[in-house]
């Protein structure tokens, strides 16, 4: 079952007012994600979706353990790993999935209406700019440069930006075959550091979140999870609670 596109657009458009109000309440503020280690790769990373390099095995596994109400989940069905070198920021997201489905074709489609893995980058908290990336099981890519939150009326403008990333997907199962059982899928990503504002000159302020929309025909609604304890009001765009990315050598 698909989420109506207008629901997604409406949700993002009201965040610019809802999130500041929520954060200004007298109650305890939102929980923040833990720091996220990002190790310097010791060898070239081949973007093939297989994660065969030893660097991936030694990179910390960051579980998508929060739902979209900020509740902690005892059992995570996806995790992310992070690496970097002098040229690229590397991300791998691995997801368990009993029924891998994807039909959209082409750049910057409404991938959130089907199974999708997502990445958000907030490189500088003193600026309103942040980045959104989405990846489907067929390796379709959505990348957006948001000058500030709540500008979904400028979706076309935001997605006209091209990150020049490279990505590859590996599916452990059969795509769009609901009668059999799948096991999951993986996306491997390389994003040029030069294409992210606040890049090589200062890597100390990056905040990131890996997120997921998981659909199944037997569910009434998708199961949405994140590495960050986002709220129902803020959703995946609530960068205040993203984890601090710690670049290490």
C-alpha cells in the first residue's frame, strides 16, 4: 500500500512551524541520537552493494532502532555503517525485508511511496541547509538540497541539484515476487565530499540519520524507522535529533 504523495508533502511543509513549537515546550526536549563513528577507509571502496572490503566489517553498526514517535525498538530490522576518505563519504544501509518491492523508474521519483532507504545530512548546524537522499531496491535515486526545512513547494528546485553520488544495490531475494520469501537488501553509497557544503574544511559539525520506509502487503501502514529518535511531528526531517558524525582516522 502506498502513502498518498500529498500526505508526505504536507507533513514536510508544516515542520517548519511544528518542530520549533515542540522544542520550545517546557517539557523535556527530544532525546538525541548517540554519536556515530565514521572511520577513515584504509583501501579503495568498490561501490557494488556487496560490502566485501574489510573496512566495512570494522565500521560500527548503527541500528535503525527508533520509530517515528521516538520510541526505542527492541529489535531493529536495518542498520547503517559509515566510512570516509579524502574524496568521498561512504554509507552502507542493510535492511531485512520479507518482500522487496519497487516499481518506480527514473531520477528523483516519489520513492518514499514504496520500500526505500534514506540518508539525511546536516553538515552545519549554524546554517539551515540540509540534504536528503533516497534509494530504492532497483537503485533509483532521489537527492535533494534543502535550503531550509518546510519548503516542499520547492521540491522541483531542491531535486534539480545533483550530488553526483554513486550507489549500488544488492537484493537477497527476488524483486516484486510476493509469493516467495525474501531476506533483505543493501544499498552502498559514495557521496563526493566536495558536493556537500561545509565539507573538507570542517567535518566536525556533521549530523546524520539513516531512515527507512518498509512496506508489506499484509500491513495497513509502512513501518518507518531511523537511527535518530525523531518525533511524529518532525518526522525524518527533524535534524535536531540526528547523531553527531565523528570522523576518525
